[in-house]
C-alpha cells in the first residue's frame, strides 16, 4: 500500500495504556452498532489475522529472545500491514464498521515516545505501509498506577506489560501528545472511572460521531 494517508470514517480505534478497559468499551460499541443495524468487525493489534496473531505471540512472549527496539517496531508494522490488507480494508469495502483495539497511534506512543524510536520512520511506515487513519479514535486515559494494577491483577503479564512504570508514563504522555495534536479525530475519556461509566461516555462519543456522518 502506498500513496499517503487517507481517513476511513467507519474505522474506529480504541487506544490507551495497560488496564484502560478497551475490551469492555469495544464490546459496548459493537453492541450499539449492531443494534442500530450496522455490520461490525471487531479486531485488535497486534493481530487481526492468523499471520498477525503469530507475530503478536512473538512480540509478547516473555520466554524467548526479546526483540530489539527496531525489530519490535518493524514487527508491529509487519503485523499491521497484514491486518489492513486482509481484515480492515475488505471489511470497510463492504460498508462495515471496524472497531480496532489499538491501531497505528499505539506505535507512535509505545515504539516512538516510550522506546525513543525514530519518529520519522514511524511516520513513513504509517504513510507507505498502512495508508489509512481512523475517522475516530477514543483514547481511554488512566493514571499509570491504576492501569497497571488492573492489568497485573488479571494474572500473568506479557513482555510489554512487564515494563516499568516510567515506560508507561512515557506511553501515556505519547498518547496525550497525539490527542492534543489531532483534536478533530481524538476523544479523550477518563478511564479511571467505573467501566460502565467509561462505556457510556464512549457510546455518547460514537453516537455523536455517527450523527455527523449521516
């Protein structure tokens, strides 16, 4: 895929640090859209296709050789390229809504801001390999200590969840910087609140967004 970025109005991404509650919100958005008669595809990153899920396993495995920062970035975009071509683009072509648990903003926050990666390279990969940007991004913002307590309370942690607090503070700052730079696309939600309150706020944002598309 090449030729620069273009917005996809029916592509909605959910972003946020560990323990932000993205899965709960995604399920609520899916139910809302389906009740409104829309076709919906729910997916995640890294992942979303058999090959991309295999790459996800490599990236998150704590028991094998850890990837270097550069290898992590390139593997993320390899998975994303497959995801867009095999899952996202075909779904959008049928008129379905696509709800993605993370998308390219995650690489800007994690591999860019938190790991200190080459931001220009990330921008070029986004433009030349991914090619699409969500019409709406819901950023579930939660204090790092709160999010990590939730994530680690679920049991075993993956390689990225095992990073230290300072890493996740940088992730959070990276997300907030992107939200501030693109206010037309991002909606920042306070994810420290009870899950049902966060889901209700997310539904209100999606409902208003759909209204503007009509």
